[in-house]
C-alpha cells in the first residue's frame, strides 16, 4: 500500500476543529491528534462544545456556517455528512484518501458513510460499538451474579440487586441516553432483521408490531431499575457510578470503557464488558468532515488532518484511549484490551452474517428529523406512565410526520 501523502511538508497548516470530546477519556483521545498535528508544524485551534451527544455542537456549527465562517474540520457522522454536503459546504479530500488507499483498509459499509456522490468528504476515526453492557465486577461477584445473556436474566439480576439495596442500572436521563438503551433493547428483542426494518427502513409493519410493544414493555421495566436522581445526568457520571460501586450495570457505547481505562481500571478484573442480550452489532463511527475554507494554510491544515486521522499511528493510539476500535482493519490489536478484541471479532462476524447495523440513536442510520422523532417518543415514554401500546401509536405517527 502506498502512502504518497505521508510526511508531505506544509508551509503553515492551520485547523480550527469543532468537536464534542470533552470528558476524561475523550479529551485524552483528541489530545493525541492535536499533538501529532503540532509535530508536523500545524497550528490547532480547539473548539470543544460539550453536551447533548453533539447536539450543542451542531447548533454552534450551523451558526458558524450561516455566518460564512465554517470551521476547518467538524466532528460529524452518518447521514449528517451527506446533509451538509447537500448544502454545498463540504470540501473534497479524495486526493488524500486515494494516496493513502482508504478504500483498501476501511470496511465498505464504513467507507460509504465517508463518501459524498463518489468523492471522499470525511475521514473516519474509529468504530464504536453501541450495544454494550458494563458492570462493576466486585458487585456482581459479591452477589453471585453472572453477566446476563438474556433480558430475562438481566431483569432477574436487577431485582436481586435492588433487594440488596444496590442501584441496578446507572443511567443519565437525557434523550440520547434513553435512545441508547432503547435501541440495545430493540436489537436484543427484535433481532437484526427487525432492527433493519424498523430503524433503518422505517417499515410500518415493524413499527406497529407486537415486537415493538414488547420492546417498550422492557423499557418500562428498565425504568424501574434506575435511581431517583437520574434526570439530566451526563453519561460519564453514570459510568462513574459503576466505577465507584454505586450501581451495578450501565448500557452505553464503548466510550464508557475509555472512562474506566482513564481511571486505571482493568477489564475482566475491576469491570466487565459484554454485548447486550441478543444478536447483532450496532456501530457508531466518529469522523471529521472537512468544510470549504479559504486560504492555503487552512486547506493545507485540512489535508494534513485527513492524512493523520486515517494514518496508522493515530488510529492505533487514539482508539486505545477512546475505548473504540480502529476504523482501519489492518491495525494490529496487540496493545488493546479484551473488550476491544471482543468488539473486533464481533464486528467481523457481524459483517459476515449481515447483522452489522448502523445505530439510529447515534446518528448513523437515519437523518436528524427521523431519529429525533423516534427519540422524542422513547424519552416521553421512559419519563411518564405512557402505556406501550400508546408509545407504539405515537411512534408511528411521529415517524410519518417526520418524513
């Protein structure tokens, strides 16, 4: 494989980078890219926007683009990349992609998210798995509980923990976190084919099915396993509850593992990881889209950033810190932990079986209006006494209105 773009000398590359990596593990991860950019003579202007799983960052981005002052690079993903491309504001980074042979080292499904009408417009950083369950190893051991492999086992374990005075599920009451739990439950109860029909194709038969009612039934049960103070809690504070022994489980993407590792905890000893009950693999790919900017220094900064992001060194070092696995399939995982090895093996198996699926909750499967419509119903149900049947009726109506 040729790396024609590697170590090209740039005069004075500049990059203003908008992202929402602000927690401990995330901040450590983005620092890796900043350091590598600086080592190549670049000047990095950091624009972190915390909160809302990226929602606040997107509000800030729209204001910048509307004022004609787009950042150089922006953390974007999934259909949002194509939405911005359709507004005519993204740059073409195909020269870097072709020089580095991205098409040869990225899974086809992930490469497709990075392309806009045949040109490369974004650079993938990683692959996050969404459907993980994390656990405090000491709590489970002390209570004689194994990691659950079915939702019935999860419910039984949670009831046992509650009886012992332990909060079963650490959760932050924010809409995107409710959606994260919901889609993991949906995949587990419905299976990969159902998930594809319901949350990628928005098939009405799937959306109105008894299976969907059963998913909301399980969400109602889950609501009973969280503590009273969950409303508005950030995800990393929920992760800290598991770390500190205040709660047993958390259902969250593997950025949670970045928090465990940043705290010096060891997988298999201090904390446990397993895919949530059921088959399939829900992915979320962090990536940076490059926006049209003026000035050679900014253009050089974009080119250098794209080269570094998909470069072997950054893919390796960043994902060690972030908790994810490299987007590139040719990166050796010798330095990675057991959870990462599980993730990589499961991704390969799911690719083969056709059960590698884009996360709806994390902006990979649907455009913003559709995913937002689903999440509004999910979080309204979770935070009220709404029946499962009413939730399904509202879900169907919300999806119809969003299209």
